[in-house]
C-alpha cells in the first residue's frame, strides 16, 4: 500500500486593496515576480477595518508550519498597530510560518532563524507599526481640528447650517470639555433640546 506524499512548504501571496474600485494588478505583478503561482494568490477587495475577510481567512486555514506568506507592504496585514502585531504573531508564532514584506527587506523571517534575526524583525515591525498608527492618528486629529475651525467660521457641512456664533462656540467649548452641558446650553442661547440636536448633527458631520 503506497503512502500519501505530504506536500512541502508552500509560498502564498496575500493582496488587499481598500475598495472594489482599486486595481490590484500592481500587487499581483509583484507576487508573480517572486515566483508565486497564481493559484496561491489570495485577494481581498475591501476595507481592512477588521479581519473578517473571506480570502484572508481562507489563507489562514490553508497556512501551515514552514509555509511562507508574502505581502507587498506591512499594512496589508492590518490598519493599525495592534492588528498588525496580532496577525504577525498569529502567522509566525502560532502557525509557525514565515512572512516576507517586499517593500521592507528587514521584515523577512526566512533570512535568519536565530534569536538575533527574530529580534531584529520583531523590533523593526513594532517601530514601523507604531509610526504608521501615529501618522494615522495625526491625520485624524488634523481633520477634526480643521472641521472644528470651519464650523467656528460658520462653514456649512450638511443640510442645515449652524448660523449662531454663540451656538458654534458653545458646541466647541463643550466638546473640548471646558464647560458643562448646562453652561453650554446657556451660552448657546437656544433651548436644551435644540442644543443637543445641533451637537448631534455636528458629530455626524465629522463622523464620530
């Protein structure tokens, strides 16, 4: 009776684009240049807000010890510091597979398997993930400050414009936690229900 031959380590490419309108061709070409078979490419066309992604999950189910996952950049694994580290640990520690990040040669666990090599890869990963998350936080902060400044100038962001300077100022101070709700209502010159309605509208306009 012949024994079934177990396949050796496989090389997989994971590709993600953040919307269905984006073209994944560039990432596919990069994977093919690495010698990865098309049947071993896993592609998701959606936001990386979470990891409920069909093809990523399929890849994780197929992945086994000593396999290799290739990604073009580290942000393909996640959109924030915590998620990237979580998936890195999942692949390299829990499954025992390797990762190669094409645009960052230091993030290649196949290069050195010793303690120093692992330490360097983990250190670079944490630094890069932290910097990327910090940049995103700065962008969100700048967007919020810009919108608040526009609201203070009476700029219209929705169907209804907040015309009263006192109301705009009251909402701004309340959001900055410089005054209480009761003080904000009094400063705004409108009723309590109107104040909270305008507050809700301003929050919806900035996506919080």
